[in-house]
C-alpha cells in the first residue's frame, strides 16, 4: 500500500478539521475561561499537546502500512487519532477551573493560581495516560467476550447526537453555509459522484463554507466569521520543552481529582476498544494491545512536556475508510498539528476559517457511524444497538438541558445547580430529569452493558446476560455510572455508590437467572 493516496487528502480535511475544533476549544478554555497568559498557552501547552498527537498519528500510520503489507491489501485505513474532545471539556471545567478557583479563594495571586490549574491538568493527563497504558494489558480479554453490537452502539449514539446533531443545529442557524455544504457532502459521500478533475470533496466543502461565511460577513448579514481584528502577536517558533519539574509538582493533585480522572480514564479505554471494534467491522483488524499502548504513550508524552489534555483514538474509522483514506491522512494530520501548535498560527487559522465552514463533513461522519452500527451486525442484533443508544441520547439531552439552564442564569454562585431544580422540573413539566442525569454519568459504559446484555438475551444466553447486568451493579456500586452530584456550575459524576441503581441491575440479573426456571420457549419467533 502506498504511503499517500488521493483519498488521504479528503480524510485529512475531516481529521484536520476535527483537530482544529479541539484546538479552538482548548484556546477558548485556556485563554477565555481560565485566563492563562499567551506565554503559557502558546509557549507551553500547545507545543506539548503537539508532541503526543504527532507521535500517535505517525505510529498509527506505520501500523496501517504494516497491516496492509502483512495481509497484502491496499485498502487499510489507519486508526483516526487526535485530541480527546471529552477530556478537553471535562479537565478544563472540572479539574483546572476548580483548582484555579480554590487557589484564588485562598488569596493566591492570579499567576500562581494559573500555575496550580496547569499542574492539576497535567496530573489529570498523567492519570489518563497511565490508565490507558495499563488497559492495554487486560482489555483485549474483554474485547473477546463483548458483542460487536455493544461495541458499536455507544459509537453510534455519539456520532448521531454529539457530532451530527450538534453541527446540524449550527447548519440551520447559517442555512446558506450549512445546508448548502451539507447537500454537497451528501452527493459526494452518498450519491456516488465526485468533482471533475479529481478535486477532493472535503476541500470544496471547506472552501465554499469559508467563502460563504466571509461573504455573509461582508454583506453585513449574520455570519460565523469573526468580527474582531486579526492578532498576529502570537506568531513565532514555540518548541516543546520537557516540563519535568511541573510533572513532579503535579503529582500531589492526582488524589484530589481522582474521582474525575479514574472514570474518565476508564471511559477512554473502553472508547478505544469500541473504536477497534468499529475498525474491525470495517475490515481492518488491529491488535488491541499495541493500539492501546500507542494511545497511552501519546497521552503520557503530552503530559511530560506540559499538556493537560490527553489524546485518544477517534470514533468514525469507517467514515474515513469509506472516502478512501489510508495511512497518509494520519501523517498529514501530524504535519498540520506540528505547524499549527509550534508556530502560533492557530490564532490565524481560528480567525480565517470558522468551524462552521466544514461542519457538513462532521455531520457526514456522525451519520456514517450510526449507519455502520446497523450494517456491521446480524439483523437480529439491531434492537441491541437501539437499546445501547439510550444512555448516549440521555447524555446529549442532559447537555442540552444544562446549556438551556445556564442560558437563563443557572450555574452562578447566586443560583447554583442543585436538587431543587430537578424537583421543580418534575413538578412543572412531569419530566424526570434525575433519570436523564443519572444515565448521563458514564453513559459509555452504560451503553456497553445494556447493549451487550440485550445481545445475550436475543441469543438466549441468559447467564451471560446476568453477568453483564451484575457488571452494571458493580460499576454503579463503585460510582462509575449513574451517581451524580452538584457543583455551582454543573451536574457532575461522583465516585460514590448509587445503591438504588445497584439494586436495579441486580434485579435485572436475577430475572435473567430465573428465566430457565420459571419460563419456557414460546412457540413463535422473537421479534
């Protein structure tokens, strides 16, 4: 297989745009919410983040080329890899921001509070990397006994709701850009047509989206193009430097934020396993342990150089493979991230290319993830995928609900998130928000458990289904799923036993064990 093919350019526009979205979020959190100095962000955090991402991209490209050579194929697609969107959000809001605010409350000056926030983020990144690395030595056993439908269900939920639906909302806010480029994406990726001259569809989408955004801006109409002037003061060479002292000083912050780091690390490992299952369903079977080791080492390298943000395998491998991406798109992304993070040019890119310009590509990736979950499994297992979608849907609904509540002033010291809000929602609208927020916590794991147990039920393997439900009881007892608590600005998962959900899962397990004793096969086929 060649190191670069034409489809790699299309794949790069999708993966590079995903990387850019994460970089934009990191910029907003670090320079906006946390108020870090440009020296800390552009000089330390961005270069450090590039180290782990470049390492992983190049290693996964090499892995794809080796798999292609070993199997004599030319259609192997490298595992997509980049910044971890979920941990960018969680570690910014639930690790660095609280650490900074506690330092300020103690009377420390802002620069010192910023340093403490940075150290807490590095500790979280180290914890994630260690969990990901350790997971590589035992998770392949879980993969062998986990039904494919269970691996794909959570990915489908994230793709359809957290990616496709979120950007679909944006598309209808800016219909000329969003709806127009979505039509092009549907024709290119599903209609079987391509542009004359071999021009990549992704390039056309991003270019037209950018031109449309600036055209609307020039005409004085609502546009996603920025209204502020371009700032070039951050341009310059920023080489990564090992942050060994910061790494040492960050270790005391592992324990205070362990309740956040541990479940996030486990979710990342399970998510990586699901990505490998998705890749296998698309025809590319990668060995579990080496793939997870690369992921863990990439995150640890980022932390060693001073990044608070882990890296991860991306969902959507079938989408990248479907447009002809092979190994080269991963290498191109490594080059792109190197240039952006080490030169300070992110500010220029963020100003000139609004993320909405390429949202049609992300919508398509989300659709592909949902479609692949249905196509890659036996037809009888489709209900298991649907069941597995429920926790992901709850997670997205919880995100929408919290955004709406924040928009009306909830999440401040004067009006914090609290149990009374959920009670008032139930009383006023008869909407059980508590169940929604319970399903939101650890929804990746909940998707896996519910879908796997449903597959076992469909296949009439009731003892195995009982084991899966018992695993749910164990996770609920630890607090990895369903348990939540209130902080001023959010509703978050907490590591404490959720006994009522433990009892619920044990009841489900008991039902499975009772089936052979109290029930018999019906005369009609299951539907």
